[in-house]
C-alpha cells in the first residue's frame, strides 16, 4: 500500500465510523464524481429526469481532480464530503471510479456505475495497473451484452450485474431531429466549414492518472495540405487534454473544438479519425466513414492491452501515418455496410429510449427496501 493510501485510510476510516451514526435515507440519490465539477453527459440527463420525481431527495457532490497541490487538497476534501453523502443515500450514481465507494461504503447502499463511455477498446479499471483496486459496485450500465465479461472484470462485479439497457446520452445520436439541430449550431459557430467536407479527429489520451497525460502526435497541417481546399479538419482531444492545441499556425480550416460537445461535432462531420477511443461506437450509429490513426498500435496492445481483436473488428482502415489517412479520405471508398454491422454488434437497443430504460431501472432500485 502506498503512503498516500495509508494516510487517506487513516483519515477516512474514523470519518466512515462517524457516518455509521447517520441513517441511510430511503429516498436519497447521490451523484458522485471526481472527474467533473458540474453535471454533464449522462448525469445531466438523469438529473433532469429526476426533477420530475419530487419523492426523491437528490444531491450532487462533484469535483475534478487536478494534478497540483491545491488540486490534491480539493480532491481530499471533496472525498470526505462524498463519504457522508455516499453513506446516507439509498442509491449512488458514479460516472468514474471512487475510492470512498470502494473502501468506505455501507453494504446497504446501492451503487450504479453509469460510466462515461459506450464501450471499451482499451483495457481499464482493474484490468490495468492503477493506484487502488475497484470494488463495491452493485450495477454497471452497458450498451450491449458483449461488454458483460469485460466490464465484470474491470469493475469486479458479476456478469449479471452488468445491465445492457444502454446509456442516456446515446439517445441524442439516434435522434435525427436532435442531430440536425446540432448541425445548425456548429455551422453557425464555424461558418467557414460550410461547403467543405469535414474531417473530425477525436483520439483518446495516452498515459494515466499516475503519469502525465499526452496525445499521439499528428501533423494536421500536412494532412490539410494533402486533402486540399475542399476539406476542413476539426479536432477534439480527450477532456483530460482540453488545454492542448494541435495547430500552431492558426489555420482557420483546422479548428480546435476541445470545448465543444462531441455529439455536436458528429453532426457536421463527414469522416471520423480516432484510435482506441469509445467515440467510435457512438459515431457508428450515424453510418459515416471511420478511420483509425494508430502509429503506436503494437506498443499500445503490449503496454495497455485491448478487449477486442482490433485489426479484425474495427470497421475502417487502420493507418499508421498522415499520408495513409489522406489517401483513404480522398479515395472515399468505405464499406458502410461493415459500419452498420459494427453498430448492431455494440448497441443492443437502437431505439433512442435508453434514458427511459435507465430511469425505470433507477425506480426499481429505489423501490427495493433497504
């Protein structure tokens, strides 16, 4: 056990004992996150739906871990506050992993891991080296049965605890009306993209919480020059790399959209370039071409590991440099039927009603006696 964990346990242990003096409230639901300071994504959708249920007491304890001394102190105090609300709630909703849940949670409290992805190419959770093992979850949401063994391993739950009813935020992608609205919003924000083919670059990060986060280098300027005037490139890096920029030349046709919702960017894009990110699952719903930029594929498979047979399953060309990417885009010969098959494999439901199913599941949990 690391010194940091030892100190944390020495402080949180007595605090947990104090929470035993407070009863669990049968109608209380807590949103708990250490990855965001506000309700976003699935949390935001679920919270809005819960507003229609005055019988529930809903609280949110949200914080974002920052890799500096003030950030560590803020993380610690947020964890103590979360400890109280976790142990006085009937149901706790998580969008990332949580130390208090894993080690200082009353058995009667139910935990629903919403997670923040619709699938997983790369290994994560307990399947990779991490600062502490994850445990004490009761349910994990998933988009398809194929994820049951992988999520069970990553979150240390049984396969029957992985609930493949979908996640709320994917409903918007299945809505043509919503996607059309997003398209108009982005075109108004970036009018220079009108009349151009839009290439969206949305990779995952490299590294982990114990090391520095970084991205795989790519020369978007060279790509833009090869593609020509008919194309523009929009890039959105992983939220952990929100402050990074890939374009040092300030080219108006290479757009930094790190602060824009990925769903909105989906709406204006003609092609997606990604790597090991879960965004490929959601993008496949639209039936548009996907390319994979993975110059570090062999290293990534060795050091991080993957749940899927990457070369066999990915529904588009796997490229190792910018020239390959540009050549495939210019040729524009993509197997869209393969993308549809990929979508059907990783989405059990394709009806845009995952929010409804999740809310019914939450009601079912809340109606179960403690």
